[in-house]
C-alpha cells in the first residue's frame, strides 16, 4: 500500500511539473487549461498503470510516445519541436532519478526491490522530483535568455538539436541501466551522476549556440527584407519624382503648345489641332501616377511590377478592394506578392496575348480574404502528384518561390489552390486567408 501511495505521489508530482513547463513555454493565459488538464490527467494515469511493469525501457518509451503525441496534437507543434520538448523532460527526469539513485550505495543494484527500502521510497520520490523541477526551471531560464516563445511563431530551436538530445537520453538511460543492475560503490555511482550532468551541460550549450546561430540568420533575413522594402519604395518615389519633373517641363513649355494650337486654329487647320491635342494627352507628364491601393508598400511593390509588365508587353489587370491585406505585416506582404508576381511574369513573358490578372477581395460573409492571380503560360506544366514542379533545367535552384508562398499561407492558417486551364493555357493561384 505504501508503494502504491508513493507511486501516486510520483506521478502527481510529474503531472504538476509538466503543467508548469507548458504554462511557461506557451503562456499561462493562452492555454485552454480545461482541455489540457484533462488530457494530461489521462496520460499520467496511463503512465501510472504502465509503471507497475517495473521496466525502465517500457516506462521511457511510453513516456516518449505519450508526450510527443500531446505536443504534436494538442499543442499543435511540429514533430521535431514535439520531440525536442519530450527529450528535455526525459533528460531532466532521468538526471533527477539518477542523482538520487547514486546518492547512496544502499539503493544500487536493487532499484525495484521496494521491500528492502519501502519506508525510504518517499524520500527518493520527493528528492528526485525536486531535482526534476529545478532542472526544468533551468531550461526555462535558458528559454527566456534565448527568447524562445512559441506564440511568436519563429522557433529558436532547429531540428539539428534533436539528434544531440536523443544521444543524451541514450547515454543517461545507459548510466541508469547500469546503476539499477549493478551494485556500484559510492564513488563510481556519483561519477555516473556527474556524467549525466555533463550530458545536461552539453545539451544546454548546444541549444544555446544553435539558438544564437538561428537568431543571426533571422537577423540577416530581416536586414535583407528591409533592403528589399527600401528598394521598392525608392523605385516608387523615383517614378513620382520623374513624373513631377516631366510635369514641370510641360508647364514650362505650355506657352509654346498653346501658341502652336492658336496658330493652327487661325489657319483653319482644325484636324491638325485635334491631332495635336490628342498627342499631348499621350505625353508621360500627363499620365496619372499609379494608385493601386491604400497600403503604401503594396502600392509601391505592384507599381514596380506594373512597370515591368508594361516593358515586357504583358497586360496587367489589378482589382484590389480598399483596406484589404492589412492583416499581413510588411515582410509577409513582400514575400507573398513578390513571389506571386515573379512567377507570373516569368511564365507569361514571351507568350502570345500575355496577361496577368490580380484580384483581392473580402468574402461576402466577412470571414476571410481571397487572393486570385491568373497568368498566361506557354508549353506544358509538369506535375508530381498534386503539385506543379519547375520545368527549368536547374531544378534544385528553382521552385523556392512557390514553397515560400505555401509556407506563409500555412503560417496564417490559409488555404492555397493551384490549377491550370489547358484550353487557354492559363495558370490559376487562389489563396484564402481566414478571418
């Protein structure tokens, strides 16, 4: 009965520790605790029942599977991140139990023989869970230092950390297996505990260094984006400046134009007057500055592509509802429309009756925004399964634009559909962003 009570205390402690871990990683106020607590309770009830097999390997494997599924399904994490969190929990728990196990040669070699030290089992349980909690808090401190926050959307942990953590778990399990199977003297036992701590230090150092590398890469991407954004705005304001200078020249020359029209009118050359006025309407200085939409960056970006299409003899139709796309930040907006337009221009260029048609509309029920872009293409499109693939010779160097679009759409919970119409050789990309 005492053993059962101690087991219950162990798993209730682990239940509380994992709840604490989740609240700090994901934010206490952003979690639906009713659902989380219910699922965690069922998980730890199952682990509690499995523990009666008294098999370290079964216990560890069950813990791994249950927690990976928990993070992947309930917390909606990628598989690599789910494994990452589970590995941290296993490492911290394993080190806690290993330190207590090797604190005295009294427990060595007879870990599951509770009849020998039944009255001291509560001591093992409480001390190992205190160490477990302390190590978890250490990782939380590391997360705060590297600014790891799930809600930010940018993970500071890469998949390359997983093999290192798995190797640490394997090493700690090996030390644990030796400790419970062989009656180690005090000094070798404590050396095993110190070795486990070395695994922990290595993991922390690796995660820290890897997060710094990721942060540097993110900063490089951010600077590249800022440069791209500035280039778009510079191009846009150059167009405005050139138009303004042309208008000043036109105003300066207006007296001459008026005098010419007056002379032709006196001579009765009314047909010549009409042709002259029509030719003046076609002067670049009298053409309106493109005002595609209200958002400055999108307006600059599409103005640039409008000019490019004009130079390449591609008809570019634009219809954007006022106030749309405000839910995307500047970086996502640039990535999305740059890749969409680059792909469309590349496909349309050189085709007969080349055209691109871009439309952005809010759904009638107000539950989302639809982006539709259609372009002409030539040749035959290749498909692999349900996805279109590049027809360029250097396949490894291309296709990243479409991948970037798909990744961005997925991040915002959107849906993307790509189709083609062979009759008129048009390519259709439809993207729905929910409210």
